[in-house]
C-alpha cells in the first residue's frame, strides 16, 4: 500500500491572516480563469476568432499554472498575486480584454 500524499507534506502553521490572504489570492485567480473561459465561449460563437481563442486559452493556462505554484507561506507573492489578479479581473470584466 502506498503512503497517502498528505503524509508527505511538512507541517506548517498558518495564522488566520495568511489563510485569508491565500484564499483571496486563489479566488482572484479563479475569477480571472472564469473571465477567460467566458471570453473563450463568446469568441467561439464568432467566425474567424481562432487566434483570439488560442490567446485566451494560453492566458488561462498561465493563470492555472500560477494557481498551482502559489504557496501560502510566501506572503509577499500571495499579496502580489492577489493584487495583480484583482486588477486583471477588473480589466477583463469592464471590457478591457
């Protein structure tokens, strides 16, 4: 029988501020991923948008990669990601894409 994945994790104690900041950063990324998905769906209804769709998919994949790489203990990066993705979401949802 193999060891569960959680058994390989090192112990880490989060304070509630770190936990909230990390979750907010993840939600900001998720919002941008969702916005790109909506843009892809919209573009798929119009002819001749293959390049646009490919670019939105590339950008969405970058977001997903950054989400996977985000670590709660890296407070500076969590703050950067949270602010950056919140701003990007505002741009995307206000028609700036």
